[in-house]
């Protein structure tokens, strides 16, 4: 008696081969997709600024003799908020800045625009204050140069009780 010869294995598939789908008796149920939460309206993330633009931005404790003082990340509810912005100002750089301030709910609180005629690299500051206390939470200020819809910088800070 001669034993049966082994059945040769088929060659492995090549990238251009299409394999048939395995047979199933029932279709697979669809995979549930959780709903996507709708984020609060906020500005887009900061983008790199081309040469001649905004160089630095940070939250400051205040302003003294026209210069920002002390870097901070937290304020108390009664404090005024101050953002310091360093840029290369002038015809070949930044000629206008708009700061857009967002509250803990992501809603726009206020916009402060300013034009710049003096050329050079220096800091300027924008201060936002109100008569009633700020709500505790996370805040953000977006800095837009030369009328851009996209912020050049975004600075986050908090109000703590």
C-alpha cells in the first residue's frame, strides 16, 4: 500500500491577491458609535507666526512704568488680567493686535484691539478688568496679529478662589 502524498500548501497571498470574505451564517451587527460631543465655541489653536511677528506672550502680575511685571498663571477673582505681548512691530512686522479673552465656559468675554505705529521689538500689554468678581475656572486669551482669523498665540490662565 502506498501512502497518499501530502497535499501541497497553496502559495501565500501576494499584495494584489484578494481573499474572499469568510462565510458567516448571520451578518455582523453594526458597531455602535458613541455620539461626538459638541465642543464649546472657541478659537482654533495657535499657529506658528512667520518671521517679523509675535515673539512671546504671557500673563503678567501687572504693569509698572509701561512694562509688564511678573509672570503668573493664576489670578484671584478680584484681579485684573494682564497679558504681555512681545513682537516685532512696524511695517514689516505687526501693525495691529486683537486679544480675544475667553471664560471658563469657552465663550468670548471681550476683544481688545490695538494699532501700532512705533517700529521695533518691544512688549505691550493688554489689561481686562471688571467691577464684579471673575468666576473661578480656566481662562484663555488668544492673540491675533494683523487681522488674522487664526491666533498667533494662546495663553491659558486660571482664576482661583
